[in-house]
C-alpha cells in the first residue's frame, strides 16, 4: 500500500510517499523560515499563502523522486490538526481534492501522532511499548506509547513549551528567529559555571514541566547587566547566558524522562519533535542511557521538524491496523486544537 502524506500545520510544507512493503519512497519539504525571519516569528496568513504556492510543485517532485504516477497512490493522509487553522485548511483541501480526483481514500492524521511515530522511520527503530518525550515549539509532553493509537499522557508543560522557551530566550539575547538552533550553537562557547539558572519543577513528584520561569530568569540576567541593553553585552557573556539556559532546560528534560522510565519500568525512550535535534539534549540523554541502562531512540535529523514522511507513515500504520478507515468522504474539517488523548485508538 502506497500512502501519500501531506503536512501543512505551520511553517513547513511537506509531502512524502510511504510504501508499507518498501518503506519511505520519497519526500520533499519546503521551510518558510527565511520568509518569517524578518517578522521574528510565524505570520499565519503568510504561512497559508505559501503552502498554496508550494503544495502542488512538491507533489510533482515527490512523485518524480519515487518514479510513480498519481494513479499508483492507494491512499492519502493529511495533517488534520493541531496547528494553524489556515495552514491546515490548505493541506486538507489539497489532499481531499486529490483523493476525489483520483477516487482514492483519504485519512486525517494527528500531527503529534506523526511526531510520536517518526522514530520508527529510522534504521534502528524501537519496539512497543516505550516512553516518548514529545518536545517542540508548541508541545512538551511525556507519553507512554503501547502501540499505534495507544497513548497515555504522563505529563506536559503547564505553560511554555520547551521550544517556545528556546525561541523566546534567544530573542532576549538578540539572536533572531528561529532562536532554538541559534541559542544551542552559542551555548557551545559558554562557561557552564558562569550562570546557574533555575530548573523549574525538577524535583516535583509528577511528570509535568514549566518553562516560563526559566525564560523570566534569562530576562532578569539580561536586565541586571550595567549596559541594560542586550546589544551592548559582550558575545562571551551572551554565550555564558545561553549555556546556563540550555543546561537548565536539558537537566529538566533528562530528569523527567529518567523518572518516567523508572516509574513505568520501561527501558526504551523515544525523542520526537524539533527540540529532539538539539545537540546538548542528545548528548545528555545518551549519557543518562549509558549510566542507567536504557535505550534512547531519535528520528533522523531531517524528520525532527515537521515533515510529510511522518504523516504518510502514521497514516499507513493506521490503515494497516484498521482498513475500514480507508473511506472516500471528501468533506473535510480541520482541528487547530486537538488534544492527543482525544485521538481514537487505531
């Protein structure tokens, strides 16, 4: 079964073809980072318009790479939510229109399920069950994953997501957009002893997170400089602040993951979402895994951020488990707010 995946939840347009027998056949992605950079963040209307421009050319590119025709597609999966409403509407309308034209079934996929299952696209893939840390610009959640559609929420952020804290703290340091990768690179040159920032909820007896206080701590450090203006702070001190921030957030994420594994007795940890590409987080998790004798799995770096491959794969997994989901109902709706615990089991 060949499934076309269409992703358009935010600022990446992604299309991919996944074959349940041969694996991932092809994928194409366009990032809008350069367009949104001058605004310091994603502008929803611009994002939607760009998805319209990119979707069909990326479809042709994906088909050409795989060497197949549109008629060879067996089903189409698209991101139904969560995400930006206008952006989701573009991908949904493209998928359902194509399904109608080709007389192929369509399936709405939960964006976060795509992320949770994306490590299964890697050459070294985990078996169920496992603990998953879903960590991105919009979400920070710890889940127990027992199979496709079988997800138990263990804990989540009470305010800012980890990726959001990265971006906001980077902006305080004058690093521009997107801030996460920039502050991570800068932290490599920082002194880890220069600033000890708070580790919110590090010792709480649950698996929840809170990162707004850490962001405020960065703001306080910046304002306490005599210069008062971040542009006047020397580059080394910016690097020191960045290092203090990254160390704090990594310590919290690693500790919560280790506690979740201990609580459940599981020995497999999966990291999913854009922050999963963070170098310091991967190093700290690998060290913890070696010390505490568990295994940690990551998506390929190209599949950490939003992409069509994860949507095609998630759709294929659901259709394999329940062929009855392959319906030809082309009246679509999107779900900008869609808690993962409301997702029906496959």
